[in-house]
C-alpha cells in the first residue's frame, strides 16, 4: 500500500501544483482556474459519499483504487489536450471523480493493513510516502516549467496511474473485515440509520475543513499570488514559483516521518493543535510578505512552519477519525473526512481566486486564514479518543459523560 501511495502521489504532485500555472499561462483568470478546481471538488463530494457507503457494506478497498486509475488516465489525456475552458472543466471533473473514489478507500486500508501495529504509526508511514511522492512530482513539474513543457506533468501522472493499476492487480490491498463486519452488523442493523456516532466526529471535521482549506489555497491561490506579486513584493517567474513550492514539499518529505512518528505517541488533540498553530504562523508570514519589497524572504521563511503544519495534520487528523468512529461506520467516516478536502477544494479556490482578482494580492486572504486557525485551537484541545485505534470496538471514553476510560487516561 505504501508503494501504491508513493506512485499515485508522484503523479498527482505535478498535476495538483502545476495545473493552475498551466492554464494561467494561456490567459485563464484566477477565477476561471478556481471555478474549474471547485467544480472538480464538487463532483468529488458525491463520489466520496458513494464510495464510503459501499465500503461500509463490504466493498474491498482495492476496487475503488482500480477505477481511480482509469479515470485519472482519461483526465490526463483531456487536460494535456485542453486549450478551452470546457476542456479544462471536463478534465477536472474526471480528476474529481478519481479522487472521490481513491481517498476513502486508501485511507480505510491503512488500519486494515496494520495488524498488531498501531494505526497511528501506519498513517505516519503512508503519509511519508505521500509527502515524498508529492515532492518528487512537484520537483518534476518545476523542471517542466524550466524547459517550458508544463503539460508533461499529465503524461507522468498517466504513467504512474498505469503502474498503480498493475501493482494493485498483482498485490491487492489487505481487507480482513468480511467476517467481523458481518458479525457487527447483524445485531446492529436497526441502528444503521442513527447518526449519534457522527456527533463526536464533527469537531475533527471542522478542524479539517480549516486545515484543508489552507492546503487547497497552497495548490490554487499561492502559485498565482507568487507569480503576480504583492503590494510591494515583486512577482516571481513560473519557474521560481514552482521551485518554492517544490522546496516546501521537500521540507515536508524530510519532516513527515519524524514528526508523524513523534506525534503517534501523543494525543490527537496535541497534534492538531500544533498543526493549527504552525498553519497560522505560515499564513501570517505569507500575508505580511505582500507588504515588503523583500517579501520573498518571508515567503521562504513561511515554508518551514507550513511544512511542519502539514506533517502534523495529515496523519494526526486521519488517526483522530479512527479514534472517534465505531468500526462499522469507518468507511463513511473516511468519506466524510476526505469530504473536508473536497469542501475546501470547492470553497477555497473560489474564495482565493476572487480575492486575488479583486484585491490584486493575497494579504487579506492569508491573514484571514491565520485567524481562522487560531479560532479552532480550543476545539483541538478538547478532543478525546473514544475507540481503540486498532479497529476494535472497545470504548475509550464514555459517550454520555465524556469521562475517559482505562485507555484514555
């Protein structure tokens, strides 16, 4: 599974970070780019719910990933040839559908593949593979920008997706839910429509929407903000902008495993609080950079807390979903969690593109996101685990009184 995620992330890294530059270079406005990315995410929201529901009904995790590879290759072909807004939208819709199938399945597969190893360590490992893959993909995208061949990133992703399809056909993802899932569902069928299990998950989802909003802005608004420049900060070339993004991802690669492994021994509340604090600092620096002629130095300085924030958020938030959700609902819970990425990908590009077009710089955008992160810190500090992260139904916190059980102390 780690190899699958590495390959998928290499392909996605170039596409995610270079697509705004590809279409901005052919005179798409920031609003057009943002609306296309938002529509992609909107389609992904429907697909995520469908995938999560099917996973909870026993669909093995391998099949959504297989279908993802086919949709992603089709999207790459369309985007490679697109020169109009219609072609751009069609390619983004295909990418959104692929992402909607991929993320709930690949995230649920982690605890199913861990065995006796705590799932928090599993998430730290696979997120390290994600970070390495995205870093390599963005680096290749920067090289493509250097040689004036940005659209080659779509060819790289197509090759990676074909390799993923071959690999998962030879080595399907582990899924040992069949017997245990039936035993849990038979006596609890009358409870399937109840949503009481969802309430403790809402704080995690709220924090995730804010954090993923910043991740989405980093992919959509930041490249354009760097190219256009700020109030005083001069604009950068597409190559330099891509290089800065690649540098941030390189920092993430170096930090992901040690930070994820360190936070695996600590509470999810601590990890999410650390992530929000670092996101806030990074956004503050990005906003202030607009006010200085030497603001590029602040952008470079912001890369470290941004990378640390991502390294803390990605594995910790996924583990928080596991700890707050009963096993029989974890497929839908993972769909809801990945839905946070989709919601952010709908709202954030539209918001970011509109602000950049109206203001001409990202000062208000980044300062606003810094304040939003600070506002979510009290929510992170109140999180407590309710279920064993290994996947058993042993309850860690009394759902009524909120008192920690024997594993919650």
